[in-house]
């Protein structure tokens, strides 16, 4: 990865949460298991290259339906989007699996990397980490225009991530509008009082 553009994360937000605590931008659950590149022995952090992609991963289940304001919450916490800047050294340690030369070097086939078989994709994550990488970049399962960056947190040094200021997501937020258009999700119109 060569771009220095920020990456993005959508998360349930408590504005009073301490850094690293649940509902803070930097909180990563210690136990995972639903992601396609989860590791068996260390947490990973999934990031997107755009705010709308980060949100689309959360709301994809609403395709063909209408998104309501309460759909932009997780329990009692509102969803927020936050930018994440990666230190140059960390960016350089990410295997860009969108690059055919990287796949050849890692001996990874793209059809296996795109598989819905979690055992296969997680085995690739283990291999990439064992080869000394701090993470990997690959297409989103939602489409080739969006890319996901997966960080192996046991390979991320302190201070390598710089968190931006969270923005609460509403139906009027530009990322919500863009994600809904891309996924074919209708938004409830909010009537404004005059």
C-alpha cells in the first residue's frame, strides 16, 4: 500500500468511552470469529478505504429494504464513522493482495482469497502474518470497487494508528447516502419542522 489516505471504521460509539474501552473508536473485541480473515490467536482490525464502504459492511443486510434512524444504532449506542491514519512503516508492512505480483510471491490464488469458505480465507491470513506482514489488503466481498485492509493487531506497534474524531451517522450523512445508493437501500425521509 502506497497511498497515505486515511482508512475508515464504523463502530458503536459512546462519546465518554476512554481510548481502547468498549464503544471507543479504537476498541477491538478480544474474541472474534465472524470475519473472513480472523486469526485464531490474535485480534484483527477491519478497515475500509472509504467511509461509505465502512458503513456498507454494517448495513448490507438492508438491501432492498428501507433504512430507518434506529438502524444506525447498535443497542443503545449510535453508529459513528472515524478515520484512521496509518504510520508509513505500518502501511509498508501490509501485503497488497490486489497486486498480482504479491499473490504470486505469497503463493495465494485469488479465487481462494475471494472464497466464502472461512477456513480457507483464515488460513491465508495466518500465512500472510507468518510471512512477516502486519496485515493485508483485498477486495470487499461487496464488490471490487471497495477494498478492505485487515490489520493483525499483534503486529501493530503502539502509536502506529492515529484515530480521527468520530462523526455520528444519521440518514443525512454523506456516507450513509452513498452506501445506500451503492447497495440499493432506501432511506426513510426525515420530515423537517418549519
